[in-house]
C-alpha cells in the first residue's frame, strides 16, 4: 500500500528525460491558451515556439502575452512559415478543421497531436490516418485521461483483478454549455464544424474512450436515444443523449450525456468482485473510489486535473516522438471512436441495434 | 435549512395516530422474519398476530420464537383459520405465489400489502388487481423507497425545482446473489417462481419504480440487453441486464442490474439546474447527495435503512387502512411496473424499441 501510494503519479511510460519537442499550437481558444500552453510550459520535454490563428495580429498578440517566439496565421502555416521553429503541431481547432492542418503538418514532416474527436466525420478521420501513415509522421489523438495518474493506477488495479470480471459500466458527462460559452452560434452546435452532433462527439467520447482504455474492450453493438429541445440545439440531434453499448466479453455499458444540464462527470465500472468509480471523472479534480468486499477507499490527488493531465499527455507524446516509440492513442485508435460515435447516431435515428 | 433538517423524517402522510392493524405474515423467509416482522413491531399502528408458512410446525415455531399468537400453514390460511385474529396480510412469498394468497385475503375481506414485483406475470398481476377491486379490499404494493425519508425529502426538492427540468437518470442495482444465498436452485433463479427473469424483476424494479415516484413520469419507450453466463442462471435471461428508457417529457434513463456482481445500489437524477444522487440507494444506510451550482451537500440519517423504511411503510399502509385513505402504490401502480418489466424483456429479445 505504501509503495502504491508513493508511486501514484509515476510515469510508467517514460523512457527518456532528454530532448525537447518544440510545438506550434493551432486553434487559440481558451483550452489551448489557458490549459494546453501552460501544460507544455510546465512539461519536461516540451516547449511552445509558435502560435497559429486566423489572424496574424491575434496570433502575434497572444505570442507576445505568453512569451512565445512566433505568431502566424493559417495561410502562413500552410505555406510553411517558421516551420524550422517547431517539431510538432497541437491541433485544438473545431473538429472539421483538423484534417487540413494535419495534412499540412504531414507535408512539413511534423509530428501531430490532434484533439479528440479527431475530425467531424469518419471519412475525414480516415483520410487523416492515411495522410500521416503515408508521410510517416507520428499521429496521436489527445485523450488526456490516458495519462491521468488516477486512470492509469485504476487500470493497473483492473489488470490485477481488483474488480474481477467486468460486468457493467456507467458513464455520464453533462455540462451547461450555454452558461459556459454564452453563444448560441458556437461551433459545438454547428454540425458543419462539430460533425455528427454535440453531446456524444464532445462529451460522451470521454466515457467511451476511457472505458476502452481501462478495459481494453471495444463496443460491438450499440443502441441510442438522442433529442434536442432548446432553440440553440436546433441543428444538432443530441442536446441530450443516452446509449446502451455491449462491449467485448458481454460487458454492458450505459451512458448519458448532455450539453444542457447540470455539470457532472462520472465513470463507474462494476465487476464480479469490486468496483472502480471516478466522480468527478473528466473535469475538475478527479476523485477515485475503489470498492471490494465491504471496503471502500476514496483517493484524491492534486495531480488529477485537466492541466496536469495535459502536462502528462504532452510529455508522453514528446517522449514517443523523441524515441520514435509506439503511440497508444494513435489515429486508428481515434478512428474506432469515430466509428462508435457514428454508430450511436445511426442507432438513434433508426431505433435499431447497430453492430460494429 | 434548520427547519428542513429538523423536519427531515416527518411523516407528511400521517393522518391518524390511533388504531392498530393486526397482520398475518405470509412467506417466512429471512426478509419477513428479520426485517418485516421487527419493523411492524416497532411501528405505531401495526401488530403481528399470525404467521403463515408451508408447515404448521415451522409457523408455530417461528410464532413462538417471536412472541406471535398464531402459526398456521397455507391450507389453514385458505380455509380461513384464525381469520378473526388479523385485519391485513403481508405477502412476502416468491412472486408466483402472491396471487393465490391475495385471492384468499380478498375472500376473507382483509387488506393486502403485497411485496414487489406484485406477481410473476402481467396476467396474474392483472388478476390480482381485479380480485381486490371486485372485493373492495385495499391493495398496496410494498415499495419501501416511497416512505424512506431521504426519498420523500428528495421528492420535495425536485417538486420545488431544485434540479430544474429533469434530463437524465441512472440506476444501478447489483449484488452477488449466490454469495448471499448460496443455493443455485433458489426461487429467484426459477422463472416459474420469479416470473420474467431475475435481475430486472428483483433489482431493476427499484431504480425504475423509485424514479417513477420521484419524477412522476413513466417510461414510454424502452430498449434493453440481457444475458446469462453462470450455470446457476441457465433458466433466466438476465444474470446481467442494461436498459435505456425514455420517460415522459423526454427524460432519458439508463440502468444496469446484475444478480452476479459486486454489491452497489445507486440512483442519480440530473436536471438542467442540479442533481440528486442516492448511493447506496436501495440497501444499507442510504446516503443522499444534492448538487446545484458549485455546491454539493451530503446527507446521512440513521432513518435511511431497510428496516426503518419498512416501519414507515407499514405505518403508512396501516394509516390508509384505518382511515380508508387513498393508497399511492396501489395495484394499478404495481401493474405499470409489470408492464415496464415485460417490455424490457421483449426489448431484450427483439433488439427493438418497445413502446408503452
């Protein structure tokens, strides 16, 4: 137990402490500037040298404010401006713009860390995988939960049999999007930019992907219900959604997600012998509860928040790029999520079980 | 707040403190003897005068051990033995035996408190309702969560708008049945005695019914997945199950249940403005968590356990019988649960959305 606590945030993936990956950041919204940029600056193996935005002026102003060398616009990026100044790109734009920036990055022989969901549609996500494989550049999809120490230690416990055989999973990810970003025209509510919808693409993906990581089991059949009521959600099918997924080995998973509800993030995996629960799971400081027999343990750790998860994620990515190592959440891993999300939308439309 | 805390376990349903309902208890398993009987003895308005079992010997032995006047067997019960000694029956037998005892109780003009699910099949449940309506005897289905103070105060908060508009519901009820009752031939695993199955009939009914009570909304469409793996579950379809239910007003509900998993009972209702969660919800000492805006409150109360819930339930029932008052969870309320459970089994078999 002492050993387990002392090693709680150990980076079991780390194979080098030498070298630096220099980043260009694309898509300068609050997440990139307030979370990703400071996470890279606190990381061991990363450094931000370039900011890329729609206008040179905005990019240069933010570069100056944040002590970054270069600020360029997207056209300049596509033309290869200052491409000697960075080794990798972090793509944090709206979903439907990911592909075009990854295409250019691949042309420029840069490694790619692309936010999730990887694109707006499965066809575009597929092209992203092809482009990076053809150019032989590393592509990682930014699933920050994979490098959260709470999630990694939970996976160790699951692998060691802590919960026995997994039986059921519950995930919820809900937030009041219009209170957080009071703009009914924001990109997450525009299917041309977000893709198949909003609550599963943006929120449900956390429950699904974190479960895939923890259990190493993918969904094989899904059912779903989606609906929109509020005017701001008129163009997307899933202001609120619920799903029933059967994973490999007959694990039953249920999820609920909403972009217009009280904030709650929760992931719970119940097995024949025990249970592992994260609540909050995906926002704020993650709290992990372990139960087995009559005993319950609650674990809190300052490392479990989004910025620290991102710091871990950037160092994991940099480590892989510097050592030419295999990337866990590569493009094909992200593509599977896209297939699952599309299947959930098909299931909601048809009412049928959609098999994967 | 002070007022709310001081009045936490108040019986807002109580209209009399006078009178006594004398009970005959049918089905002398551990629940009846260890929970129901002491609950009646601690209650204000109830008294146990008669125990009914398969053998006179067992009934009389248990009557003697528990200071109860009469012990009779089922044949004697059907013949009206000692029927002057009791005013009401509590039916705690396996599901498929409920109807025959309720029929005799109705013949004898006795009030009926019948355990949930009310019978093994919807046809038999329907006959129970007819029999009691024709005989004009009170029929209540024993949903103990309805009189749990935590559940009642949560309902007040929901009615007052604490969670805003309800958006989603999650319920889980899982337990290791074969560890609790190490007999593969027990009645809960025999569809002739349990009915449509085991995990939804015996466990899932808690999430579904408590949500119906709290939100005053019934399911209108359901989807479901069920499966059995362990040998002891060969005759029932649902060692484990998961469901997706759409309730009135488009509330999305998901549930998981298993008779062969780590014990966990959890009910969570998320609205546009807040959240109410019970965990544990249906066993042990219920803990209630309220969240709204950035505030979370956890409420614990010694009153929230099964025996106390049963005491409240027996006094509620006695109150209604003594005052000829309307019963909330009457036979028709229970019949709706039977329709929902049957629909879930149909949905699991077909893979289709089943409408109610």
